[in-house]
C-alpha cells in the first residue's frame, strides 16, 4: 500500500496500534497464528524472492507530486554511488501516479509523459544498465489509491506491458475493488489477485509479486485474515500489512509512532511467514528528516530481525553519513538476508520492552533487545528464555558497535536509551 492519506481501508494508525498492543504489554494475541492450522499449502507462484527483497520506493518521501523520471534515476544512481546497491538494495520501484487518468482507446495504460518523458521502458533500461531491478506499482481494483486506472479487467494486457518494459517487481494494491452483490469481499480479492498472479506467470518473465490484500482484511476477524495471508503466500512472494508507514512531511513523533506500530503488528506474524514468502511491514524511514539515530537504528535492526523487506523510501542523495552507515551495515543486513529465512520471534516482553530471537543458518542466533519506552533502562534475558543452545559460554557480538563480550547465562544490555535496540549475534561456545 502507499497512501495513508487516502481513505480506503477505514483505519488509522491509532486503531492499528490498539489492535496490536495491550495495555499491560507490547503485544497481544490478536495477530498470532493458530499452530493447529499446520503447514501452509504449496504455492502456485514461483519463489522469486528466496531472501527478503531490498531496494528503494519513492512513495513515502515523494508521493505523487514529487514523482518524476529524474527523481527515480537520481535515487537509483545514489544507490550505486553509495555502495548500497552492492550490499543488496537493488530493486527501484516507481509507485502510484506514473500513468495518466485514462487508458488509451485500445485499453493500454498511458504513461504520464510530463513526469516520464522517455517512458517506462527507458526507466527499466537505465536501471538494468546500472545493475538494478525495475519495480512498478498498480492496483487490482478499478482505480489505484491515487484514482488512476487500475488493472481490473486488464490483468493480462497490463502484465504483457510490464514484461515488454522488462519489469522485475510488481506491487499490486487493493484500492477501489468492487464487490458484486452475492459475493464476499474475500472471494473478490482472491479472484482478482489470482488473475494478476496468473497473468504475471503467463508472460514468462520472472516478476516478483508483492500483494497488499492482507491489509484490507485486518479487522475482518482472525479466521478470514489468516486465510487471506495464506492465499497471498500462495499467489505471490510478499504481502503488505499494517498501516502505511508515515510520510516524509509527518512529524518526528508521528514517524516513530508509525515505525513502532508497524513493528508491533508485524512481530505477531512469525507463524504466517515462511522462507521465500515474506511479511512486509512497509518502508524503511532511515535517512528521513527528523528521525534521531537510535530510532533509525531501531527500525533497521527490528526489520532485520523480522526478515522484513528492506525497502528505503527517502532521498538517497541526501543521506547523512550516519544514515548511510545504518542502511549499509553488512552484519545487520546479513541477519535480514539470512538464508534460513526465519522471522524472529518475541521471546520476552516487559511493558514497552521486548526481546526477539532469530535462528541463523550457521547455528548462531540473532538477539534484539528493544526499549520502546521513553526512559533509558537495562534489558536482560536468560539463555534459556532466548532459546539459546546449552553451552559453557556465549559470545555476544554487537552488530552496531562491533564490540564483543562473553556471558555464561544472562544476556544484558545496560542503559539502553529510549526507542533504541541492541542487536547481538550470539555464538554458543561449548
């Protein structure tokens, strides 16, 4: 999704946070999966994202009015120039408002030539020449969230167009979906996303498919919501949920509320994710004006622990050295991109504080100690509570500071500042 200012889901961040939290602790059980459901059915869409996608999207920072060819290509060049592309940030996605308000006489989408004078095939060509991938936005409804033509009734036609433009990634929103009398909303969404999924496959081009359906069923009850996430994982490679992340013009407190709210929502969904099929809590605001270092680092660390897509939405040409260091931290990126593909889980919580643990493919564990409160505090967790293997001692490597320490039983992070996260890679020493 990309338009929190557009009324299309009937929810606010405040409501979302109320669902995802409880008065006594960080998380409720509202969003947890039922273990009795068993393994998810096999997917019909190919696994084109064995690790969470990484890249850049214009929406949160530029929205519709700031979108144009120069903005997209300048940010793509910044990905390469900064070294972020080399570290995995390779998919550059053009969000809503790249097209005109009407299709052509033969039903084709029409590029807004004021914004994109050279067209979308040119964008794809330029990105591929830089070693990057080309992502684009559309909607399965009659109109996009910005009231531009949706793909409803044109799935095969649009998919062929994307393939001709050499698109590598499609983000398909769910605005303005008509629900005919006698059909359920879920039936309609499932049918439309199935048509989109099949149309992409029919092109023969390997296009990563990002689905937004679960966000539109968040308050439909657990049974329906879980079903929607299940079939989203069958039809595509990742799915958006939660509220849209805050926009660039939002205040710093609003941005932090947005980040922490989406973390609380997404942290509950580990049972619904599986390797190659990713929960997506929306864009990284690292580098966005107004966010202090601890909050930027927390988002990066928590998103990595949750195996979330790392998709930046900021002006990459204006990244501070501090923001660039956070986005480009290879050791934190490695936690997110770990080939085991497991989303970290909450293993301990205390008010606004939480500890997450994530198994890694080489037998190590990633451990995040997050202080979501407004005062500094010392956080700790025992090896048993963190589900660490039994060992004589544990080597704790801080992935942000680079310092290493050892402990025999309890992992402690002292004086963690408000809204900060300490991220360890833990190795058992037998």
